[in-house]
């Protein structure tokens, strides 16, 4: 889920010229800022999605793994590809039903993972790696091309629902690239199905988690369908003012929870190789600037990550965020520090456990 266009770059540069205040400063580094990895972080090790558009699945499973750690389950390595496989089949069915009217892509959102969890359960990585050809790293380039071409052909033929023949072809492709899903497996000397593993061993409630955004073109403290191409299911997000958006994030992190991050990593100020993301410009009204960036598509959802901590430095909050590009992908082990200005402008949505939301905000949301 990582795309960038020349139009977006030109628009971004144009808006930078119109910014009210341009901040000039010496280049910052993790070292110069004295940003140190927290002594304890409630998250599992960084993984590598490699050549797969599955950041949404990696970040979603990472969030659930942290929740399990908080609940006293210890480290559990959940299978991202179990989620991606079932979600892919659903995408095909939905794309055909809409006659090609939605965005067909390997990308997705947290609610896609929750849908799979509710309908099919979850699996540990050791029982289902999703690397059907025995490869060491995930490489979906060939699979994504084959499926995209096939689905496009079916749309052109007017097919609105896979039949027996089509389902057989889909399943054979998914079996080849992901590997067949076992009906049952053994985990810690006990036999489970994916459903019993999710319910009996993990004990997570999928309804505990909510997606929250902050935009002014819809009423606050209500839900609306976020207008983003990766929201291909048309799911609703809770909408809160920007101050509450930040307050929820901080309340979660300060009370032992972690936070899912949906946002724009395709920005010149996202310096992953250096482990930092911060904006060089400021605006007198963050809410207005955030809204304009969304409407002009300067800010677009192209990546998902997992916020696991925060630190205060020189009047700014820096968020410590786990990525899924491998632990050798940058000098700080595959994490990135994101400053609050970038967070305000380039975060489309967060995912949190409902229990982490302050009581006053929950009351405004009608809970």
C-alpha cells in the first residue's frame, strides 16, 4: 500500500510555497534529539512484509499481538497471511458484485482484518506462514498481477459472482501462493481450529476495537464512511475533533495500550531511512490545514503502522512507531519516530481499544 504520483508531489510543493510559516532548521537526527527506545515496549518484533501490499495486515496483527501481551498472554506471533488470504477472496467477490466499481488492490484496513477474525478466526504464524512456495520472504508480485488480470477479465464478461469454476480457480491460485489453510493445527500441545484458537486461546473481542478519524466535513462524535479508496468495504469511522484525536492517542499510550496508525508515508518529510518523520512547515490552524490536505489529496492513506510509545522533546511529542519493512530496514531496527506536526497532518485514522478512550469522549460518542 505504497503509491506516489507526480501530481501529488507538485501539489505538495505548491502548498509548501503557500504555507504561512516556513521553519528553517538544521537537519535533525535521532541522536541529536536524544530519542531513545523506551525501556519497555508492549509489542512483538518487527517483521518484513517485503514484496506484498499487506502493511494493513501486519500492523493489524501487531496491534492484536500487543493487546495479547497487555492481557498477560505473552508474545504470540499471529499469521498475517491467514488474514490476507481470506480478505483477498472477499475483495474479489465484492469487486465483481460492484461490477468493478471499487478499488481492487491487495491493500486494506484494520476492519478487513477484524472481518476475517469474526468470520474465520485467527492462526499463529507457525501454523500458517502464507509462503506457499517455500520462499523466505513474501513476494506477491506475480499473484497480484494474475488475480488483477483475471478479475478484470471477469468484470468485462459481466460476471457479478464467482461460480463453481471461478471459485476453483481462485482457490487454486491462493493455495499455490499462500499455501492451503489447515483445518486444524497444534499450538502449545493443544489442537485448535482457526475459530477455536481465536475464541478459546486468544480470547480477544473484535468489537473492542474502533477506527477513529478527524475531519470537519462530517459531524463530530458520529460515524461516517471514510472516503478513501482503500476503504473498499465502505466501513464507518468515528469522527472526533483534532484535540480529542490526539487526546485519545495519548490516553491509550499512557495507559498501557498501543495504537494503530493509518496515514501517508509517501511524503518528502517521511525520512524512514533516518528514522524520523516531521514537517518543515507549520500552519496557524491545524484543523483547517488538515482538512484541506485531505480534500486536495495531499494527505492520502498509503500505509499502516503501529504506534507503541511516545516521548516529549523540545516542546514536541514524538511517537515511536513500529513498521513492517524489516528490522534491518533502517538504523533504528525498523521503527520510526514521528513528530506531532506530521502526526496531525498525515494521519488519516487511528485504531484503539474502546477502553482506552477517555470517559468524557466516550460519553460524547454516546457510549
